[in-house]
């Protein structure tokens, strides 16, 4: 950290016509009004002055904040001007080596009145754990409470994390390494103030700053990559484009690169590219940082395995592998499968390679861990980038999911498997020592893409595609946006993350509601945030925590199937886990379908209609920045939380974008309860109908002629909606159809007949669609016995006995819908 970092800097980056400006004042980098980098010592403090130490890796100076010491505060006059109006507090933070044996917290202070009233944000570390927590905490009246907490995978040892908290009125936004991570509203906060605090262990702080929150936070990262990399020794140099990002855009920048152990992985810079050369097996932390601003930095945890090695061993592979040896007409989205004689052990390193036969070119390499996948085939090149584990062992079977869109039509391929990837088992009667070219696992893909507008998917039978995403990719790439396409799914379990973008009128129709299950264990700890697609050079992996992410699409229809997020909240790093995130201003239709997760099951924007569906979850499991969402003749089931039934929950948290829009409407539906993923049910009177959303959106929730179970609290609503209006119910009944006593309700209101009439049909709920043009979707048609009738004419679902997702009045006594039964 040199004095040149204090010089006035103005760097302009241009990429594809978009301009990103990162400016610094004459005194501070990053546009900050006040800053300390500790190169000239600790400076003045109110309270004990933290020690200054030399950073071993770079010889820069930083602050050592010791556990047990009183909070250190920068003198108020020094930062008074910087903290006027909407402001940010930013700094780099990491646990000090050997600074604590148990769980510890390191805080940057953003607001302070006295020792019993302050606001802080920072890291919580548990030594030896593979996770950490990002936290915003408030001390109020001497009592500390966490306003928000987000779990994530632990960083590489020795990594700094750049944390920035924006405060604009009551709204708090926390950015981690330049990426928005947490948003929360908190009123009546103390005045702006900067400080540091450590509890349970020592922490190191560098580059503490305060500035105007209108200056965009900036981040840096590898294009379409997460914070981990897997490499193999002997593979030669690998190049990774590096880009800066902020809300102003994506740009190239001058940056530096440093490896914690060049003998494991050597790091170099070639223009806008990070070049890594894996030298030997081991771990190395690769830190990249802007040449102008040390806070715009990131550390990548890099694992290098020994060189890829196979053998000349041959195996009796018939019936042991898929695609079968010498198979032809193989779908281009096929998943590889190996069936061993006994259960193999998945190694910590190793890989599977798909090789093009005509020139021995490796077209895909799949590692045991630290993998990301760029999902999708939208015409604008935007992909959903997600962290996922592509190699799984279940009993004797190993499945390998290739990276998306790697195989071409009419092409011969062969498969090779690193000897270190799997061990401790036999394959076809022989000891497994890897699969080389000599083993003969070779196949040929379909000669040409499907024609027409009707596609089929089957995980093991004759079909155009093996995966749902394979069919979606085809629709995005080969079917014009405005033309309808139907994708028919055969019964099976499709474990994948999905992405649709830039394609309208797609229908996903399952063979049966219980038989077609699209499932994945995805959550905020694995893929943080609600999710968004990203351009080819956008840094990071922003694909989000849902199973199915939809952007820029209209008239997507999901019919006769189940979508399940199998995350168990209490066992995950981050429990938020949607099934569907419809992040589009268009229309979404779900009929005769089930959506099951623990938390945040459904997130919708735009306009959505759920008809004869099951939506099950725990904590405000229906939410989103929508305009109108109608749940008609559907079951809304509150599940027992895996963390304990006493935790209770909420049905809805609305963030409707306009006060005029109807928001979330439940019409002729049923609110039930049932066992969650660990078998426990909810307690009577433990669930709220809704809780308030955010100050920048509207709380619009209405229950019309809905049957409500005894799990709902007599008070109904928690708190009150924005502006005192927006929550209402009319004609509420118990599960037997008797009028419900609403005398103890608080927060919401009972609607009169005229108010309820405005929400009594699809046409009325969706009347504002298209600037007032309106939308009135039709009930679907299906076979019932020998007659073809609309779903509205069918007997109640409770009488149709459809297994684990059938409805019943109590919603109890059933296994968790869609959960894998081990």
C-alpha cells in the first residue's frame, strides 16, 4: 500500500460501447470522502488505539483489532462531513492468524451513539468450519441482535473480504467484494460513525473509508467464475479473463495478481487476463486487485491436483455405462453414468474428460469439486452461472453432469476418467484404475437437431433430450421467440438447475404430477442471492439459489409436474432456497403443479397465475416484487421447519411494485399445514398470513373466500402494511367451510363485498396487465375418465387420491412432497 494510492485517479473503462467510471477524490481511492490505510500509523482513536502490524504477504500496514478490547472509534469530528446524508462505510476484514480458537466476530462500525447503541457489520468465523457468515448487527439498549445473517462458503485462508454498508435513511445494503448481498430496513439508527470491534478472536482491518453512497461500489473477479478453482498439474497455463463490475457496467481494468504459493500455482497478468500455471498438487490462494484501488480485490481458492492419469485397462462395460459403448443417436445433453460392482469412493481430486474422437480434442473436463456451470442458450449470450457439484455417487452408481452445451450433433466422442477420481471398487469384475481411450467408452450423438415445435425429454427412454435444460436450450436457440413450443417430460427425477431467457410461449408439461420431479439442492449458501443471468465477461457466479430462474420471458406455462428444492434449512449454509424465481415482467402460468421448498419457495415478478397447485414452505415462502399473482383453487401448505416447530413462520411477504396493483391474491384456496423435511409439523397458531416487506415496495396481500387452518395465528398478520393498507380478507372459512372468527385480527382489514368483488376472478385480478388491456387465462383441459373436461369441472383433489401431493383438509400425515426417500 503506497502513497501513490492517495493520488487523484480517474480511470475510464470502455467495453462494447458501455463506459464504466471509477473515480477517486484527491485524498481517497474509490470516491471516498474520508479514509485511512494505516501506512502512516493508526491515527487518532476514541478508546484504545488498535495496533498497526505489517502484512506478511505484501509488507503493507494494517490494523490489528484484538478481542476483548473496547470498541475503537474514529473521532467524530474527523468523519462528520463524510457521514452526512446517505453514506457508506467500507473496509477490508479478515481473521488474524492464531487470533482465536472458537467462534469469533469482527465488526466494522457504521453508526454509534454510545456503548449500548450502535450498528455494525462484518464476519463471523468458526475455526475448522467450511463456512462463514456475513452479518449486520445492532446493539440497542445494551442488547445485541442480528438484523440479517447470510451464510457462505469459507474463503481461502488469509483472504481479506471487502465489506461495504450503504445507509440511506432506514435502508441498509451490504456489499461483499462489490456485490450486493444483504438488504434490510432498520429505523431510528444512531448517527454515522466509523469504528472497529472484535469479539472471540482477533481480526485485521485495512483501508477503512466513509463516502457518499451514491458512488457505486466496485468489484473484481474472473469472468463467469466463482471463488474456487480446480486445476490439474501438468495441464499448462490457463487464462481467465478478469473484469471490474459496478452498477455502471462491466469493464477491463489494470490489475495485479499474487499467489500465496507459486510452487503450487504460478500467477501472472497478460493484459486483461489472469494466467495460472499449475505446478504441483496443493492449495494456493490467488489474489487479484485493482492497480488503483486496493479495496477492489478478490482471493480465489485454487486447488491443484496431480496430473490427469488413466490406464490401458479394459473393462466389461456392457450394461455398466451410459451412454452405452458404441451407442448412436445419443442426445447432446446426455448425463454420463457408471455402475460399479460395489460402491466407489469419490476422491478429493481428479476429473472426467469428454474427448472428440476425430482429433482427440478435450471438449469438456469435469472436476470432483469447485465447479461452476454456465447454463442456458439465450440469443443475447447471457447465461446463468452457478456453483454445483457435477459428480455424484449414489450406491454403486456414479453420475457425471457435463458442463452445459458442450456436445455437438453428429459427432463421435470417447470418455476418459482420471484414476484418482474414484477408488475402492471394481468395475465389470476388474479393479478400477481409471478409464482411458483403450477402454472403448465411445458414443455418437444424434445426427441432427429435432424439427418442429414439440420436444420430448426422458431421463432414460427414447426422447429428443435427457434433461429439461437441454430442451430449453433448443427452444431458446432454434425456435423464434414468439412461436409456441411444447416440452413433454416423461416420468422421472430430473436433478438440475434450469434457466430460461428471451423465449416466450414455452410449455413444460409432465406425464404426471407426482411422477415428474425437477429437483435440486440449491440455496443461498451455495449460490447467493435471488439470481440473475450474466454476460460472458461478467465476473463471479450470480445465478442464484432457485431451481428454475426465468428472465425476460412471457407466457411460460408449467403443467402437471413438481419442482422441489431439497435444501434442508437447518443443515445448509444459507437456508433461502426457491423452486422458481420468475424474474420477468411477463406472465407465468402454473396448473396442476407442486412447488415445495423450506424457505422462499416461490418468488415472482410480473403477473402469475397458480391454478389447482400446491405451494409448500415455511418462512414467507411466497414473495417477490410482483404486480399480480393469483393463487386460485390451490393449496398453500405451511411445513414444519427443520430447525424446530416452535420457529413458526409466515405465508407471504409482498414487495408489490405499485400501490395500484393487486399484489398477491388467494382465491377459493386453502391454507393447510404438514410435516417438513425432517418430519415435524407446525404448531397451532404459529403462522402469520403475511409480514411487512420493504419500505420501497407495497404490502399487497388479499385472501378471498379462502379456507384457513388452525395453524394460522388468530391475529393473522404480523405488524402492519406500508401506509396502513394492503392486507385484507373476505369470506374466510375454517377447513370445514364454516365462517372464521376474525375478531382477533390485527394489522389487516376485513373487506366488504364490493372490495372483494374487484378480486373475485382472473379477469379482475389481471385487469391492469398491458397498460389496462387485461389478461384472462383459460382453465386447462385434461382427460378425466372417458371425457375431456376443464380442471374446474373435476372433483376436488382430495377425492382424487394423487399420492404425496394430493390435497387433504389437514395437510398432515404425508411425507414431504418430492423429497427423496433414502
